[in-house]
C-alpha cells in the first residue's frame, strides 16, 4: 500500500492519498492541505485517482476538492447526510463497502462533530477519523453542523469496537492506534469508566457548567468536556471555558 499525507501549516489539517500499488488506483481522504504533495505522489507512483472521500463539510477538509476533481476527473463522495453540504458530491451509505482497484473501503458513520461525519476504514491502512478523534483528544460538538455529544459518544464506541492495533489517521496532527487511544486518551478513559469524571465548576460558552475533562488538544491548546447545568454535555474548545470557584 501507498500512503502519503499533506498537512496545512496553519490549520494543521491533513489530506491523505492512499494507493493500492504502483501503477494502480488511489483515493484521497479530505483536501484541506497543500495539494502539491498529493499530485507529486500520483505522478511518482503512476496512480489514477478513483475517488475523493470527504469526512465532513468544514473548509479545512474540503477546500481542495474542486481542484482535485477538475485535474483528475475523480468523483467526490460524502456520507449521505453530509452530501448536501459538500458541492458536487455523490452520497455514500453508512457501513457501505466500496472497492477502488485493490483498495477495499468501509464507510464508517462517526457523527457528532457534524451530523454526517464519516470515517473511512481502508483495509491494510487503517481508519481515517477526520475530526471525530485525534491523538489524545476528541473533536468538538458545537461547531456548525454539529449533532451533539451523544452522537460523538456513539462514534467513539464504534472506533473502540475495532482491534487495538488498528491504525488511526486523524484529520489533524499525527497518527495513533485504537489501543493507544483506549489506554491514553483522557476523554476516552472517562467515557469508558477507567477514570472518574471531574467535579470542578466552570463557565463554558457563557453558561454555567461542570468541568468533566480538560486535556491537551491537537493544536497545543486544550479541549474540554463540560456538562451544562441543564444536563447537556458538550466538547468545546478549552479557550471558551473559564474555571469558577463555585
């Protein structure tokens, strides 16, 4: 298998090229990073781009879609609930399996960050998680199009159903594995009952809340899991959380 990653220096967002063999077929997962390395890999390995796969609609993951499609003729795909928000995309169904050349791909619904967020499990390569899960952190559930914390919890459960050695290729920052996240991700340790929830008080997004977890995020900042006083949970940027004494 061939795997090439390009990363945007500002957004830290990743675009991936996966090929089955030299002279064979390839797919791209997301396009929110410089496209030069991907085009260079297509030429170097003599690959034909068969599909552009979208994890979700946000610009730091789709900004290169139109150029990739124009230059290669490859169709754009997105999970059906997300497809209306991704221009010129063809819908995929959850848990659908597709083959492009020697690449076998399963479409894994991972909602929460957006309602139609998808992951892509590529045999022999791993799971591309977009903004659902990062190394040591989770994606937020309050961005435009988000479907909420309970969806994100179920998405994490879906990821944890995979074998521990499964490689994870996030939408931001570097790779990890299912086992590494099960053991070391602070949010997952609390979600799975390995550690207790926090009880500190805070104000998050201007609302009083309980601070369940505060941990380092992929960009060097922090991410917070909070529970608002109405009982609603959310994953929010740590910069939007202020600790209080009561």
